[in-house]
């Protein structure tokens, strides 16, 4: 598959105490830098989904995509922005989505989602670990973008797992090693935990997330 990627950085960071969570420092680098470093080798093109002044992400050298639907309505709007952007890229058929605040997600995430999509004849794929699904880590075909736009604007759909339930979905389980590979830095104590894991002799980032 020819796959583009979108790093979702449009959250309002309420549980982190406000501000720009994507730019909070982890091991001396912005949180989003860790996500970009893990996502970039897995896709043919990469962009950032974020609202507000795009200049704050200029140093990463990636397109910054604002939501086309007003109101900061959540990650589905960012996924839609990624699908719209990727529709103008030659040869791209799918978009992989990554959360900006998960610094340890697997380096084989996209390959395994794509393999599961083909193996199961599914329309969408998402990740899971420890018995929990992580629907924002997903693989989306470009041809659902008009349906998604209608669901957001006309039906008020907001939850990713609710949207996923409309389609045949392949869920890929990733193993939990030194830490959950989808550890999410939502709060200051989560960020402190991630800092500790990166400082350990075998950091969570070394966990390839191999699973079933």
C-alpha cells in the first residue's frame, strides 16, 4: 500500500493543564518530535494536524493542517484533514494516524495495520494493547472522506470508535513490554513516567511492540 501519515496534535490539553501539549518537553525534545521520529519512516509522506498558528511547528518541516470543520471537535476532524491532504498526493490510497502524545508507539505499527487490513478484508484497521483498543492509531482509506465529512457535519459523530463501528474493522494487538507501547502522556505524571522510562537501561522505546 502507498500510505501517508498524520500526527494528531489538535487536542486542547485540558488534563495537561492547558497550553500546547505537543510542545511539552520529553527528554529535552518536544513530545511531538518523538512521535514524528517514529512515524516518519513508516509512511511515504507525513503531516501534522493542528489548529492555531502553524509557525510553532515550522522547525519540523512538515505540512500543518487545520481542521476544515470549526469547533475543535476532536481527532476525527484531524483524520479528515489528513485524508483531504493526502487525496492530492500521487499514488496514496490510505492515511495512517498517530497521536502526538504517545512517544513509544511501535515502529512496525503501519506495516502490521496494513497487513491486517489485507488479510481480513477489512475497511479500517486500528491498534490495541493490554486488552484496550487505541482507535486514533488507525489506517484509513481515502475513499471514506466524504462519508466522514457528512458524519461530522450532518450527524454530529465525534468518537473514533463509534465511527469505526460502521465498517469492517481489523484490530491488531501489540504486546506490552517494559511499558504499554501506546502509553499516552495526557497528564504531567504521565509525562514524568515517560521521562523515567526513557532514562531506564532498556527504555520502552526499544520495545518493538511485537504481538499476535
